[in-house]
C-alpha cells in the first residue's frame, strides 16, 4: 500500500497511538500540565475542573512508551496532583463515536 494511502487510513507508521490520563488537580495546574506534554511533543484532548480526563497523543501519530512513562512520572511527582491513573498505550479510532 502506498504511503499516502497509509497516512489517510492511519495505518502502519501512521496509526494514532495514545493513552488516557485521569487525575485530580486544581485548574491552576492545567497550564503546567499542558507545558509538560508539549515539551514531550504531545497533545491532549479532554479536560475537566477538579478531575481531569484527557486522551494524549503524539504530534507525530504514534505515542511511545517512553512518552507515556514521562507523563506518568510527572503526574505522580507533582505535589498538587492526586488520584493519578495513566492507562496503557492503545490505538485510537478517530472514526468511532
């Protein structure tokens, strides 16, 4: 299959891999969180007020385990963040729901 079609269909190297995070924090931590994921070449969708639920993906389609671990470590070590849950990497189906 040609590269252009793989990209359009999000196949092979163009699969969109990401992970979900859920954590409790005040809104003031949001900017710090967004700056941290941007430093790791990531983006997020979702949000919240006191409990945040986000789906995180790479700016280049496939998120790596190293990126997932860096986000988890940052969340676990931040003094103003509680109740952290970081899911495993999985393939995101943008056409579902």
